[in-house]
C-alpha cells in the first residue's frame, strides 16, 4: 500500500503540468509516424512481402512493450542514477522501506502517462494486425514476462554503475542507444542479415522488445521458437543473478553523509 501511495503522489504531481502531457503525446506520435513512414519506404524500395499494416502494428506494439518494461529508455536506471549522483540515496536508505520497490514505484508514477499511452498504442497495434492463434498470445505472455525480468535487472545494473563512477551518464546513454537498435525498437530484427541476426539473437536485447512483439505473429511451435525462448530464459536468470550481486556489492561500498 505504501508503494502505491508513492506511485499515486508522483503521478498526480505529473498531472499538474498539462503542457508536459501534451508534449509527451505529440512526441510519441511523431516518433511512431516517422518510424512507420521510414520503414514503409524501405519496404517499397526492397519489394518486400511485408505489408504497411504489419510494420505499423509492429512498431506500435514494440514501442508499447519497450515502454511498459522500461527497456527503451531505462527509467528505473535513470532514477537510481540521479539519486546516487546527487547524494539523495542515503535519505531513502535510513527509512524503513525496501529501496528498490520504492524507487520503482516512484519511477512508475513519474512516467505514468507514458505507460497509459503505451497501453493505447498496444491496443491499436493489436487492432491493426490481430494475432491469428492462441499460441501467439500464450507465447507473448511468456516472452513479456521474460522481457520484464531482463529489463528490470538491466535497469538496476545501469543505475548501480553510478555507485562506481562519478558520472556514468555517457556509458549509460551509449548502452541504451545500442539497446534500441539491437532490441528491435528502431529496426525489426527480421530486417537484419541472417548471419548478423543469429548473433544478435544471442544477446539479451531482442528478448526485451522483439521477442514479445514477434511472438504475436507466431502460428506454430518450431525450433526457432524454442531457441528464442531458451535465450530469453537464460538472460532473465543470468541478468537477475548478476543484478542482485552487483547491487548488493555496490550498496555496501556506498558512502554518503547527511540525510
């Protein structure tokens, strides 16, 4: 209940700035329109069999998934980084709260409008190109759970870097930009050359966005699905373990004064 109140407080404070809400909506719409327009031109020039409807649905769902699990912009990682950078972490550590849930609830409240918009984009994407099988929906749930776990651990790792560097913003931004490309947020993985696509799929990034998005189009359970699920499960376990120990190690070395 405490964390819900934190979320509500942050969310209601955001609603006091209507111009920011309008700007956020416009920004998201421009981003989606540009991506769909750009890749529609690529499809036409390459004479691909992919329809405009499919690519529009892909980006609507991909951007929605990326925002919902915080894989595209690292919201939780940014919150942790700011708290450490400006010496605010200690005032939370001395309170009788669980630190990570508190920071997550605070982040969710701050980006609550982004989450609502993401749900709208997801619904529109499904309406444009609905799944054709129960299998696709079931696989989406599995991939989405893994995407959430991987992205959550990924955010903690990025945020914890600030414990060890005076300003990790440059490294964090570089990793996030790379993630947007390799996760399928800017370029659908099926556009990659076959050899490159194989190696990209071995990384954790496609599991955060491309995996759940592509799952909705799957109609048969084949070796490729088993491979993608195996990679997603591997990274969700590996990232979770690494994030736990990296966070524990970092928080023990953290030194701050005052409240």
